[in-house]
């Protein structure tokens, strides 16, 4: 059966140049930019559109997690306006609430040698499901210039069809902040509070005492919830002087080094 366009061509309603254009459109490759509500992936999206937008279909995709700071949504909307592109969602159909608390309680596991289940189910599996439903030719992530190693590792172990847009353009994480600043876009509030990325508050990937004491100070309720939940499940989330301890054993005076940045999900297993 002919679709509307084919019908119009068949009956001569649409002329040949339009047919050629349409066929060209159909041949366009699809690039997915995985937007994490962080500065780097926002700039990666901008640069991808500038470089490839004319000749590729570009999708900007986000997997929203319930436990991220609420200001991430404001940031996502600002970025969508800046790009003049919609930001669509990729969710795990089996966990439509996209809640890490729910995952921890159901799985009775928060992290360890097998990685973090929240990453696996809410980021990776959400991406795999999206990949199955969409024909994707290339992926773009927010790997910055100083993250070549992580990009290489991702390409080796996860997907080989990645365009390293920020690395190619030698754009660092701090330059991403500057680019957004010049564009008049405020970073997600979580950065201002001293956190190195816009991930979930109380991320189970961090074992840093400095990080967890910052969570305790800025978000006492979330800290308390994570204390109780991890005790119940038996997960020792924090490391002090080389030893894993429960969060409720962490002293307010315990310190580690500077809080490192890490990315969740799409490539956090490669950290
Ligand atoms: S940011 Fe941390 S807690 Fe949130 S999904 Fe990723 S690994 Fe899990």
C-alpha cells in the first residue's frame, strides 16, 4: 500500500526535485546525543547539531532519574530551547518510575563488584531498549577532551560507533561551563552546592567520605534515607582509610581527597 507521499509521487502531484530531496532525507543517518543533564553533554549536543545537523537526523535523548535534583528539569528545558530541539526520554519499560530507591529495594543490592544496579537498569537498559526501537547510526556522549581514556574504553567495550565531538574539538569540562555561561544558561543547582556532576543525589558509586559528608550537609533527609536503606540491605557504601564502613558509621570529621567527577550509567562502568 502506498503511503501519502508515495501516492502523491505516483500521481505526479509531487515533482521530481522533491522526490530526490525526500529520498535524500530518507538516506540521512541518525545520530543520538545522550544528554545527562550535565554541562558536557549539553555542549556535545550543541556542537553535534552545528556540525552534523544539516545532513543527519539528530535525536537528543535523556534518561531522567527520580532522585536527581529537581533543578535538572529546568536545566533540561533551558538546553532544549538553546538547541531548538526537543529532548526526548529513554526509560526502562520495566521500571517506569525510574527510581533508584525502588531498584535498591527490589534488588536488595546497591553496588559492589557487579557495579551499581541503578546504572545497569535505569541508564544502560533504558539505552538498550531505545536502541532496539530506533535505528541509530552514531552515538554522541559528553566525553570531554581530558576524558579520552574513558572514551577509548567505552568504544572498546560498549559501542564502536561513537563520535567524540568534544575530544575532536579539544573542549574541556571547564570550557563547557564557559560556553553555557556565555549562552546565559545557568548550570544545574547541584554544581553550585559543590557536587562535581548532575547525577543522583547520594550516588552509590561514590565511596568518598568527603562526598557523603557533603550529601549529609546539603541533603540531610536523603543522607538519612541512604543510611537506613544501606544498613537494611547490608551495603557498606563509604570507604574510610581503606576500609569499607556503613554510612551511619561515618563521622562528620571524616575526609577523603577532592570529590572526583564521575558519569553515571551510559558509561559509568568504564570508570
Ligand atoms: S548517578 Fe549513581 S545512584 Fe544514580 S543511577 Fe547513576 S550510579 Fe546509580
